[in-house]
C-alpha cells in the first residue's frame, strides 16, 4: 500500500495594484519535510495579469517569480536565504507581505508523490479554465 505523506503548500499570487486587492494566481510552492521536497512551479498568465492592470511592470513580476523558484532550490545562487534549511526557506517565502507578489495562507494535503501533487494543485488553483480544457 502506498505511503501518504503530508505536505504544506501556498498559492503564489500576483497583486498588480495592492490597494485594489485583485490578484492572479501564478504558481504553487509545495513543501514536504519527510520527502525533503521544496519546489515552486510558476505559470503566470500574463494576458490575465495585463487585463487587471495594463501598466503592470512585467519585468519586475517575472524577476520576483523567478526568485521564488531560486529560493526553493536554495544554495548560493539564492543569496543568504538560500543557505537556510528548506523548512526555513518555505516559511520565509510564505510569510505575509504587502508587495506585488504574495502567497495565500498555507494549506495542508496528503499524497504519495509530490510532483503529482504540485501538478494537481496547478491544475486546480492556477491554470485558467480555457487552458485546462486545451490540455
């Protein structure tokens, strides 16, 4: 029988105008201590983001989203935060902030395979309906 592992995840959100509170879900950060798994998958729908704010700085958004993936990977390329443990990096990434890139509250799930779980979460939380139908 497959072993179920508990994981924590947060949805990565892009909030182009923080004062309006509107956002586009842009990715998932998933952490499982037992499996030593910390990964972010980003799939920003730039057209949807531009529909919320045609003046959004896409370059800054792309840079911030790339930093999330780098911090998950860890190491020197992620700066001082990259030297923290995977659990510390996860908590740093999901800490509440009032910037253009934010995360949802942390949620918990269980699965047998982390890559399948993150793919499922992307399909449910990030990919827009029309993109899901094309797959």
